């Protein structure tokens, strides 16, 4: 039996979750983080108690629309960054030393946010997703995301750097995704969202023979679940991957695979 992991510090450190993009996705990220902390404690062989969870702060603050800002070719395109800087500063003042951004599209401003917050580690969730997929031996990936994420190219760049091929939907399929996100999940109509997301997932898998699908918007996993017409496909949930990384940071664990083998 593999020996239990050891704590690297007496107590876990405080961490922050930059949410509100949208609120349901932020709340779900907090749930995933708590689940991940439970996994860490069990891997360490310590009792799972209320007192053993890290101090964590969820900031559910309205952030300007990320896709609209990225697609806007005029002043105001950095509005999300300005809001995220303010929220990150508040989380830092509360004691958080590591932050996770509970939004895929917002990672377009990751480098700028990190430069503005040198005393905080801002996890690059998109890069962590690419690392996780490469660790699993994935080679061809289909990407479900917002127009802003496609436009920014954050996933395409990270996946290419990790040696993975990234396949994106057609313009008509992207429209279906945006309908599923805005008229579906954000409007509280999950069956409508699921139908849209499953249609695009099937199209990508049939056209490119993908090994995995990245649910590259935090709204998508709220409606698209494993086993819902996606036989044989690995559905990568960036929020779950980011939550695991954040939990590992809180407990001082460097190797995520030590807790969650592929």
C-alpha cells in the first residue's frame, strides 16, 4: 500500500476563489474545492474534520462580461481585468496567498492579473487543464468554450505547448454553445443547455475522432454530464481540475498526481 502523504506545513494556507462569472459556476467551484480537500485529507491518512479544511474565501462579485470585452474592438476591453484586480486585492487582504479564477474566459487576463498581484499566486487553470490531459495520454481534444475564449486563443496556445491537437466547432456550432450558455444555463434552463452542448460534442467527436472534450466554460459542466450521449469520451472539467490544484496548493502538495492518479 502506498504510504499516506504528509503535510508540508502545520496548517493549510488560506486560498481564494475569484467567482461571480457566473454565480452558479462560482458556487459549484467552491463545492468542487471542498470535495478536493476531502480527497487530500484521505490521501494523507488524516481524519476528515471541519477544522482540517483550509480557510477559503469565495468572492461572488459581478465582473463585466468577458466574451463581450474580448470581442469589443474599442475602449473598455480591460473592464474585467480592473474588476478582477480589485477582487484579488480584497482576497489578498483577507489572507489568501493563492487564487483560482472560476472562469475560463477570464484567463485571457491571467498574465496581467498576475503581474499586478506579485504577492499572490494566481493559478493558470487553462495550463493546468493542458497538463492534466497530457498526463492522461490524450492527443486530440475538442474544445467547447465561449466566443471570447476562442478569440483569445488561451486554450489553443496551452494545448499546443503541451503537444495536444485542439479542434474547435464551426461558427454555427459556436452559436449553439453560446445559446446553451446564455439562454440555457444562465437563464436556468438546463435541459435546453444540455441539448445544445451534446449536439456540439457529438459533432466534434464524429468529425475529428477526439479523445477528450474540454468543457471550457464553467457553465457547461452544470448541464453536460458524463454518460449523457458521450460514450468513450473523457469530459474534462476545468473547474474540477482547477479546484484540485487549489486544494493541493492549500495543503502544500506539489504533485497533484499523488492524490489523483490518471
